[in-house]
C-alpha cells in the first residue's frame, strides 16, 4: 500500500490517488480542435478559409482561400482565435477552416 494521499474527484464521485487525479485533470483540460477535414489543429498552425465569411462589426468579408497565420485554440473546441490585418479579436469557427 502506498502512502499517497487519496482525494475525492467530483466528476467521477470516486476517491483517487493524487497523482491519478492530477493526470485526469490534465487530460480533461486538453482542448482538441479539428478543422473541416478532421485534421487536429494546434496553436500556431496556419489555416485556409474554405468559405467566404462576413465579419460582423468589421464591415468586411474574408474570402475563400484566405490564409490565417498563427492561430490559437480557445477553451471551446469549435472556435479558434486568430489575428488578421484590420480586424481585432477575430474568432473563427473551426468548421470553416482547413489546416494548411
């Protein structure tokens, strides 16, 4: 029997060793986002738009084929945060991009 401390996990309603609980928390906090083709996206990837998108509040339309550089994943796996010239705080749906 190990001397490791057991901690109650609210999600599974179980008593788990601290090391096992830490591993579960790390796994749960990992966000996996996928593009329209099913490819996994990572922070810093470049993506290409697969559809013309009207950007609300900017009065601008991003055309199909536009390359977006250096994306960041958000806590929502369906959305990616990115920078594009002239548009601050651009958030795109992952279903409208393809990994480059």
